[in-house]
C-alpha cells in the first residue's frame, strides 16, 4: 500500500440506472455494479436511483451494504412521483454516524443527509446524496438553493449526485450541447433556460452551488473543476452521461461532487471511472473523489471551518 493509499478517504457518487434492475426483473446489472464498487472500496458512497430499495424491509440496501463490506446505509424516502430515492452508505471503521436528515422542501427526490464524525476528527462532516429534477430547470434552481443550507459558514460537507444540468465554468474540456443538432424537443425543454432572449444550456445549479458573486466566495467547490485547475488533473473534467443514449447530443459532465472549501482543500484527485463493466451496469459512470485522510481530519476543526 502506497503512502497516498494508506492516507486515502474515498467518496464515490454513482447513479446506477434503476438500481441495476433490468426491465425483465433480472439483476445482472446490479451484480456488475457491486463488483465495480467492491473494487473502488469507497468509504462513503452517494447513490442515486435506489429504485424500490425500500421494499421488503429494505432488503436491497442491506444487500448493497454487505457488498461494500458492512457499510451503514441511509435511504431517503421515495415519493409518489418517483420510486428512485437517494441513499448514502458510510464505512463504520472511519465514519461514526451522528445524525440523519432528509431534505424534502422543493426537492424532486428528497436529499439523503447523514452527518458523521470521521474518527480522529473533532468536528462533524455532513454528507448528502441528491438527484436534481430531470424535467424542470426552475425546480433545479430551488433544489440547488436548498442544498446551499449544507454549506453555511462553519459547516463542513461533501455532497454529490446527478445534477441533470451543466457546469458553469469556462475550463471544461467538453463543449455544451449544440441544441440545433438535437431533435429531442422534450430534452431541449428539460435542459435549457432563456437568457438574453436566447435558449441556452442550464448551468444555474452549478452557479448557485459553486459560483462566486460580487466578490463573495462560493458556497462549495466543485471537485472536478478544483482537481483540474488546482491539481492539474484535466481528466477530472471527463463527461459522465449518457454512456448509453446517442440521441441527446454529446456526453456531458452532469454528475458532480461538491465540498465546502476547507474540505475541498484536502482533495488528492478526482476520477470518472469508465470501464466495460461500468458501461454494462449503468448509463452513468461513478465519480470518485479521493481525499487525504490526515488533511481531512485537519480540515474538520472549528478553526478551519471558520477560516475557509
């Protein structure tokens, strides 16, 4: 084990399409996804589309927790509108659960928000899995604003999920969609907004979560952009969706992980994992953020949080 690996704290965000359940009810994709996760060895897993995982006494989430090596699972509520709740799994060898919150106001999918204490750290770390609305740009704005409550001054948080919208920064390696070449009018309505009399790609959630305004610092740092610009890892800007569909334009970086500034400074690397197994398991690849555990513990002090 290298020094970095021994000091690593891994956070994975992954939208596994319909929880890996095929239309015929078979679970081959789920088993493939579990093999991928077992290899990644996340200490924290931020999951989206845990389809019907609340059924049968939560059998699916406990099975996934077992595949991860005995992680503690948290599952947000499904809704009448969607049976695809968000969830979070934490490694109890490093993460001591302290609280659990579910954010429902204005959210298409309630955000799953356990709060843990990293062993050896004096302050708590808030974790959240989210899945922003796929069909309503204005609703995504409200959802992003709701998530900013996890990044208030003095708080420490890592949040991640499927944003169903685009990065707002100019350093991206993939151009935003050319809407003149996309015939899917429904997708156009779901993913564009009006600005200066023109329809453009919706980047507002990212602007809210990680944008600077009038000299004010961002609420969160978006870790792909941070890794690319601060750590020189341009591959951190790799697109994430869709691995399957070819009728909605080029792949885009819609799955993202954010952290409060003092926590982001402990980041070592960010990767988008695309393998044959990932392509078979889901239309989204997992995004993995690796932090220095020692630096993360240092960041989780009251002084670091207030200074960020």
